[in-house]
C-alpha cells in the first residue's frame, strides 16, 4: 500500500520489467491513489470477516465505552427525529457521546485488561505520556518524541512481557508482530480506514490458547461504529 509513495515508486521503477507481487491487508490510501495502477487488479482478496470465519485471525469483541450513551438520550433523539427534525452526523455524535475523563479511562482500562498485554493508541505525544504515567510502572509510551534507543528498549520490553501496556502515537500500526497482544485501546480518532484496521489488527494475530481479543473504543462516534 506504500508503493504509490515517491520513494517506493523509485525502487519499483528501478526493477522495471521484473515480476511484481503485491501483498497488503490495507489497499486503500488517503490520497486516493490506487496500487492497481502498479500491480494490476487483485487476483485474490480475503476480507477481515472471512479471515476470522476461516480461523485465520482471532475473533474480537468490540466495545464502545461511553458514559454519555444512555437510554434517555436515545429516546429524546428518537422523538425529535420522528417529529421531523434533521441532524448531521456531527450533531448526533455531540449528543450521544461524552468524552470520558482520563482518570475514568485509565480505571476502565486497568479493570478490563487484568493481566493481558495491551496496545493503547493516543492522539498526541503529551496525551500518550500522561496516560502511560497514569497506567503505572507496567506502561511506557512509544512515539517520535523519544529517542530511537528508548523506543527500541520499550518495544522489546513489551514484546518480552516486561511491560503490559505500550502507549503509542502513530507507531506500531504496521510491520510489527505481537501475537500475544490481546487488547487494543482507541483513545484517538482517525479519518483513515487503513490506519483504523491496522491498529485493530495488532491484536488479531493467532496464538495457541488465545480465544479472542478485546477492543476498547473510548472515542465513540457513528463513523467509527459504521467501520
């Protein structure tokens, strides 16, 4: 899926005339460029849901965690819609979802995670450092604000099980294999379907004894639920 980027295209063009094989789980690009222009139309596709049914990936339970989503709010919205009032998605998101405080988010993460290895995706570096600190000594942040050596050590510690929580910003989306990661926590929105599925997929690798993974989405919105 990176092959349309200028740096990658230089490499592909250097080997022009050679057999090209493209393998990707996330074909879509935010810039709208199509990798089929390079590789041709797909000869085989396997959607996420079919891969789970065929036992190639771990099934997952997806929870939207929002204290703002309650029956009375839904009833009120239903009455207004039935009366003919129209809403934008932004209006509905604002009415339905109330952003949880960091203290409540951390409490829920710790309660749900138990002993399980968890990847937490945050919106920015400051946010990630704060959440990692609140999660305690078993957590470390993982982002471009740290040195390469620090990030490497934290990632190795997470992979070995010395850390339970890796709190990331725009890292660990792809190119990493952590089969024993059982929980993904979303504390960030993304307009990119590719990034969303990449981050979701970090917990879907198969491992003996791993029955299902858990996704905790604290950034509830209707677009995300639709995805």
